[in-house]
């Protein structure tokens, strides 16, 4: 005879209990956002059972008492979602009438919470497994395409060089007021563009083994920003740096990682186009023995349907892009036993995150 219920899961990054599922409650009540009260978790942990909240208007564990009263809620029951020694969420059940709960009913709710934990844990496992399966397929696809691209690139490069050489000679000899000068110029320009694409293919296909040495990530970030300083000035883009002073030298191929950083910074600038901010952040994750670098822009973000394609070779939303910058960057981070992921931010823009192992031997 409950009115409804909601499920809140603890977000470890924000330390907030975020709404994941709900039933029987109005949109006005559910739109209030996440809950930050640590008393909820602490009380559930200390008492290790379901907690019955009888005074909805005055209990500190109820963050929105007036809204609850408008819903006609008289009693709430909080059920812990416990995984081992940790409580990672709560199941809160709402009643419109005041009632007493027997020990059997309370025990039933606790068992229900345990079943919820099993279901959530299984769902998370499946999500992680699917993610890693996709990464494995992506890596294999890039490797296979790289081998194929190398052969095609070498076959096409020589004829293109010949076309460019003969066209250039004819262009020099053509009269300025004749009908051929402009056409030969177009042929030269387009041939050079083809050669640039082929060069990108060759670089993509090489899978060059990183030449690692002890290098500081913050130094590479500073140098990469310096390379694009003029680009940022022309676009009126502000660079905000949040570089951790706890960063220490790790094993990296300095040139390859700089190539990745420059590419991500340039992509961020092009996404913003004019007047915006790029935030570059470095930090150490000692628990997982990683260095993490975030590149965040306040541009329009990436269309959801494009998020799963951006690391595919030749996929580009830019008219002049070859679509190889991100696949090459992805391959470089993989060769460093790291990862490169992207996500749209809820407010604005998107973030590329690079994870590099501290022990990168």
C-alpha cells in the first residue's frame, strides 16, 4: 500500500545521492535534484537496517519536507543498498498513511534492498563488459584498417607525386591570361590535398612503438599550449590551466603525447570557433596508479549520434578534416597502455580525458 518509491545511487565524484529510478511521485517532487545529506548514509550504516521516518516535516533526513507534504506523504522508509561494507545508495519508500511496521516487514524491506544491490551490480558488470568489448573491437578495427591503409597509401602516393610534378611544370609554362593556368592550379591544390590525406594514412598505419623516457606531463601540456597560442589569440579563446603540482615524471614518448595534446586542443578550439574557454587539467589518481589529463571546452558539444563514431577513421564533422586526428590520438594512448575517452557535459561543451599509467614501462 505504498504511494511510491525512488532509488538514489551515490555518485563518488560529486558525493551526491543521485536519482536513478522512481515510481508513483510527481515530476515536481522528482525535479528537486540530487541529495547531499551524508546523514542518510551514516544513519543507514550505523543502524544496519531500514529506517522509518515518521515526522516528515521535521526530520533532518528529509531534504524537501514541504514538497513531501504536498505529495500527501506521511511516512518514509529508507532501505540501505549495501555492497560489502559500503552503502552506495538508498531505496526510499513513501506512504500516505501513518502505519506501524512489524519486524517481518522491516526484514522483508532489507532483503528487498539486497536483491536490488544484486540486480544493480549485475547491470554494472554487463555495462563494463560491453564497454570493454567495444574497446577491443575498436582496437582490432583500427589495427586491421591501419595495415590495409599502409598498402593502399604506398600504391597511390607515387602516381600522385608524378601528377603533381607534371602539373607543376605545366603550370609554370602556362600563360597568365590563358585558359589553362587556373585549371592547373586547381589540379595542383587538390593533388596536394590528396597527398596530405595519404600522409595521414601512412602515419595512422605505422603504429610506431613509443620511445619512452621519463617526462613530465605538465611540461608537455605547457609546450602544446604554446604551439597553438596564436590560434587561441585569433579565436579569442581563453586557456584555463589546472595543473597539479603533484605531477611527477612518468615514462612517455614525449613527441607522440604532444601530438595527442595538440590535436585535442586544436579540436577544442575549432569546436568553440570564437570566444570561449578551454580548461586543461592534470591530476594524479594514486589509487589506480594513473595520471589523468582533461581537455574541456565550452563549445556546443558533440551530437549524441556522433559520439560513438568520432574515433572511427575518416569520420569528421569538419569540411576540411581528414578524420584521422582522433583515431591516431586514440592509437597513441593505447600504445602507452592508456585510454582516451570523450563525454558531453550536462551544462555545455565536452571533455576529452586521457589516462596514462604511472608505471608505463
